[in-house]
C-alpha cells in the first residue's frame, strides 16, 4: 500500500487506545541523552508503564533537561516494536505554517527567529503515541518532566559550552535570554537550572490535555507571541495541526539481519542504502582491517547522500515499488561498481554542515516491547528564540527547505526533510523476530554515518555496543571533505581517504560534531545492555 503523505486528523480525534502487551520476563532498560531522562523512563517502567509510556516520559523529560536539542517547540518520530514482531512508525514530522513562502520569509529568517519555525508537533506526537499504545495516564507520564523543571538540575560542562556557542543569538531574544542566560551569560557548570515557566506549561498539559497546545490557552499564547515578534504561525495553523501519521517502516536485509527504520521525510532510506552498499563492496569477513573499514564506511556514506541530493524525490511519489527499487540489488550493484572504479559522482556539493542538534532515546520493557524515538528542534537551540511565558524554544526546521523548486522547498504547509532515523536491527528466527539493536542518533547528516558505523561495528566487527558507540568515527561530507576523529591509526586511514576525498579534517576525540548515538543491545538473545555516547551527556541503565 502506498506510503500515506496526507495530514492526519486533528488533535482530539485519536483512534481507540490499543496498548502494547505488558507481561513477560524480558529485560527492561533505557538509553537516553541525559541521565534524568533515563531515570524518568525507569520510573515509569517501575510504575507499571510499558515501553511507549516510558519513552514518552523520557521524551518529555529531555524537553526539560536537554533544551538545546529538543522540546515542545520541535518534532518527534517513533519506531515501535511490539512483542511478537509487529512494527509501526509514528511519524511526527512537522509542517510549515500556511503563510510560509520565499516572499514572506527571507533567507536569514529561515535560519533564525520567529519565521524559521514549523508548527510544533512534538506535543501532538507524544500524546498520540501514549494515548494509543500506552497504559498509564498523561499526568503520570508528564510527572517526571514537571518535577525536573520545578526542582532543576545542574548545568553540565557540555550544556555550558552549547549556550556559549549561541549566547549572542540568545541575548537578542528577550524570551530566550530571560530563560537560558544569567545576566546575559551562559550559566556556569554546576548551576542549578530551574524552569518554572516550562513546569507550568507542562502542568497545564497534564491538567487540560495536549489539546490546549493547539486549541486552547497555550495555542493563544503561541499565536500572540508570534504576532508580537513578526512570526507567521497563527491560531489556525495550530488548530489545523494533524496527528502524526502511522506508517509502515522501511526494511532491508544486511548480513542475515533485518534492518528496520523510518521512511522519508526521515533519513532511514540513506542509512539502509549505505548498509547495502557496504554489503555489496565486501563481505563481513573482509572487514577485519579497520583501516579499509573506515575507507569503505566513508565511501558508502557519501554515495548514499550523493543520490539524494542529485535527484530529490517528491514524497508523494514514494510508493513501495519506488522505495524497493531505490534499495534494489541492481541499483546497489551499480553504485558499488562506480565506487570501485573511483567514480564518486560529479561536482561536489557546497552544502554547509552545521553542528546539528537533535536527541534520541530507546526504551525496552519486560514484555519485550521496544521504542526508538528521535526528536529535534533542528539546530542548537533551534531558532534561538523562545516563548518566555511558556518556557520553550521554537524550532528552525524551515532552514532545511530549499528556496528553489524542490520537493521539500519552502512553501505553505510544506514538510521539511530530516535525517532522523530511529532504527532496529532484528534477528528473524523460526521462533519469531527478536531485536539485536535499538538505536538512533543526533547530529544532522552525521545521524546516518554514526548509526551506520555502530551497526557495522557490532554486526561485522563483533564489537560490544559500548565499544561500537565510543569508537572513533568518520563522516564523508557532500563537499567531498571528510571529518574524522583522531585515532592511533589515523595516518594510514587518512592516506586511504585522501585517494577519494579532497581533504580530511581531524577532530579531537570524542567530537561533538560527529553525532551522538544512544543504543540498546540484546546479547545471547536475551541479555540487555545499553550504551550512551561519550560525545554528549547521555546515560543508559537496565531495570533491576
């Protein structure tokens, strides 16, 4: 059946609750980008919630304790694995406001400020997922986030650095400055950061429901804030915000495993293509030489994105038959042959790759249900403007929309493309389908290269998930330059990469620029371990 691209019904018209199973003896755990979010997930699991309840609670918590990467002003996408093997994508990618166009939004306004944002869809997406597949109430899953916002948490060294990176932009926004700066400066590490405005907003959602964000008092506050600061999101835009669309996931085989991820407008297609290219270029047994492994990873990553940029596809054309061809053996063999012949494509692209900010989390419950969830406000602190009364930052997803004719071009109600790719690696056996990995990442296009390397490190090289996540990374950019973390074998790797790419830029490890992976790994079919990326502030834990 064709992938649906139409907007879903509006908030308040959800389907009947169909919770996931909640009985069993599987191991439970969570891996998120901040310790308090991991604790929130475990708290909800202990309270009788399932994986969806816990994942949504962790996502709300990250909206509080990782405001640089996600929040109420952004978008979220979930990949849900139900015990027994059923899979669904809950696609919460956001849409541009109706008035968006190249006439109403300048190139500068696309990147910064009130005209840079799409209609926030995170509240709608989290509420939909929890209402339909969870077993607890909305106030229960919101409670940890409200508590964190009220009590506060200590600013980390990374958060201090992130705020310093964008201080001059935050100063220019009265709301952002009041919420996130102390006397116009970044709060120091260890400073206890409390967010009473955000706590009140979350409390209102718990009391009145998510409908208030799109049709009630919160919606009016957002629209008023937009009008006061030249934004173009209106009450009508918020009221017309659709529920997330449930989609079939994209799947392909890799070395005997089934890789499951999200379809466009997410970035799962490029991840699957990179894996298929690597599989075509070499067998798993030939990847013991990690110097050549890095070389092949870079080549496959570049090739996977090269095609996306040269021939962007209209989401309305993405039928199952077209998606099947894009990942077909015939096409992959063609791409691999060009790589072997030293043909990486035509002229390199000049597209800039900013630092990128997003967040990802994974949760597994004792019944065997698993959720991988990615959410974002696009850039670090999104549009760098915030609603002071409501306590959250607006996204700047319109910065990803080309100003020329393009399937994802800037226009009213257009849907920006993203690189979000919550992913599962499954083992299919005669007894059923079982997860090997649940993972995802933050970091713009580095989402793809980071997830790609972790999967290959575990499947091809036999690394533990912790070692796979922490290992030095390489990322081939569309400019045909390469970012690579320093390693003991960097000289040999650089020599190999310079045969194909114009320049190799070394980054001190661990580098924030190379993305952030959170993962869960089932070893020996049952034993659950987690990994949090040392490049960020994440944590993982299993339920005892």
